[in-house]
């Protein structure tokens, strides 16, 4: 009787170990990336936000052909760890440097392998000139005000740069890869004041980012696609090194150039 009982206990123990081994082997934490863009896409993965922001210590790079998918196992990506992805085509026109609130899954940057669904799609709907304009194949760009305008599309635009005092002309915006922007300006006494904003990068043909405060309200924007010095009535511009900006606590439209 005792022998039978020991045999049953041994069998149950073996079954438990077998179930545990199977569960460990197939925990559904493999990560799949699917290229839905009809172009070759480069996928860079970083193991920390700091590395992603500085584009340093890249963990791995994968090059995906159109319609190709790549599967990364838990031996390559640790389950439960947060990683950061940067994907783009050769022109950086198709890319994932967008963070609009209504596109959180489409425009993923951070991702974490967890049990369950770990499939990420590199979508052809994510496109535009924001990355090539505000990052310019780098991790940050700085923009300097060189002119300021009043008016609108209907009435036309007039430069009032010469009417500003010198301290009012000092406007700098530094846009960082980690969706942060630094805005610097001078006080009337000449002191430089710097404020930091999170940025909302829109997925649109023309580059457009909003400067967001700590309660997620827009305080201003930088926008490409038009210049008040271009041809009326559309003022269309294809420039990626000059943008117009509505800056915090200002009613003027500043023309800014990349430094």
C-alpha cells in the first residue's frame, strides 16, 4: 500500500515538473515585429530610455524586407524589461517617431515582452516629415528665431522683427528624441530662462509638434509646410530646415531655422 502511495506521489511530482517545464518553455513572451511598409525598414532596439535618447549602446539592429516579420525570443529580449524601438526607412519618411494620444499602439516606442500578445506592426500609416525635420537624422535639433510675423492667410503676413527689442528676439527651441523640448528666451534684464515641455508629435504629412505643459495642455507649436514668405495664398513650403512657431505666452508667429 505504501509502495503504491509513493508511486502515485512520484507520478504526480513528475507530472508537475513536466507541466512547469512546458509552461516555462512556452510562456508566450516572444516578440514579433511585422513590416507592413512596402519598403525596407531598419529596426533599432535599445535597452533603456537613456540609450534610446542618445542613440548609443544599441542592443540590436534588424533589417526587415517588405512584408517580412522577425521573431525575437526571451533569450534575446528579457520578459518584463522595457525596451525602446526606433524604426525607419532610408528617407526616415516612414518611421515611428510619433506619439499622438490616439495612436499609442501604432506609434509604439517603448515596449515590454509580457505573457500574451507581443506583436507589433510597422505600419505604412505612420509617415511624414516630422522626424527628418525635427531630428534630422540626429537625436536633437536646435531652432533659432530669425523673424516674426503678424497676419493670416487671408490678409497676408507682415514682418515686425525690426520692432522687437533685442531681448524679445532671443528664442531657442531644442527638440529631443525622447519627446522633450527645451524653450529658452530672455527676460527684459537679459537673463536667459529655459522651460521644458513634453512634445506631441503629430502623424501628418507636414511636420507638426505641440509643446505640452504638465497638465497635458498645448502651450504652442512648431509647424512646417508653410512660410509667410512663400507664394500667396497657400504659402506652401517644402523646407525641412525652416518652421513657424507659436511660442508660449506669445501671440506672434516666429520663423525659426535649424542651427
